[in-house]
C-alpha cells in the first residue's frame, strides 16, 4: 500500500498502475459500477483511497479507464473481426469472440460493457450513458463494415446494414448475459452457430 503523502517528482510510484487497473476491471466486471464500492476497489487494487484518487481520479473516472483497458484487452477481438474478408467471417469472429471472452476460466462471466451498468440509479446515469455509447459505437462500426460488404457484392442488395449490425450485436449481448447466468461455452457456441445459420445469402 502506498503512502498518502504526495509522491515527490521523479520518484516511481509504489504500485504498478497497469496491474492496479487490471484488478479494477475485475471488480467492476463482477460487481457492476454501483455494486463496486471504494473499499472493494482499493482492497483489490492494493492501494489507499488517496492513492486511487491521485492516480485515477474518482470512482467514475476509474470506471472509464477500466472500460478502456477492457476494450483494448479482452474485447480486442472485435476490432480484429472487422478486418475479416467477408461479412459472414466478421459475424463469426464477433460471436465466437464474444463467447470466448465471456467464458474465460478464472475471470468473471459475461461482458463488462453489457453488464456494467444495467441496473443503476439516476446518480450513475453518466456511466450508463457511457456504456450505451460504447455499445452503439460497436453497432456503428459493424454498420459501416456491412455497408462495405454490400458495396462489394458480399451481401444481398436488399440488406439493411444497420439492422444487420443491430441483430449481430443483440445476439452477442444476449450471449454475454447468458454467460453471466451460467451457460457454458459449448452451449453458447451452439447458439452463435445457430444465429450464423440465418446469415444473409446471395
């Protein structure tokens, strides 16, 4: 645990910021924003409250940093999926990646971005809005990718790229919720493949 006195310039911190942030991700992931108390966070991160405030800001600021780290880590499969050569390959990578990320042994089940603020009060509305924006950004990326697929002749001309993106994201979100409810990886992979069976064909 670090001292509560300011760290002199040039002196290294007494804790690893990346490691502390990784631990905060796990707390928010398992408990949600409101369910994660400052005591939960400081205990998991191994730091004092003053150290948390100095390094990360308040609890809300810490949550945003944790969400960013989560996005760059376990959900990095999403950005990679967008580079797949066909729309079906994109969808496969998204759904299979969701299943894998939501069912990693030893980590909380589900998705931080989906479950993090599903049940919050008015005082946590900024966090809820941030997570809504996070999910909508994913839909926007998929919409653009599926529009490209249409332009390339990879999807039927009658396809609605936004509706297809919303469908894929809805299935992925449902997989995350089911993972948090105890569904197994093999079961969820079957669900993903069932959804892929209805993918638009030329």
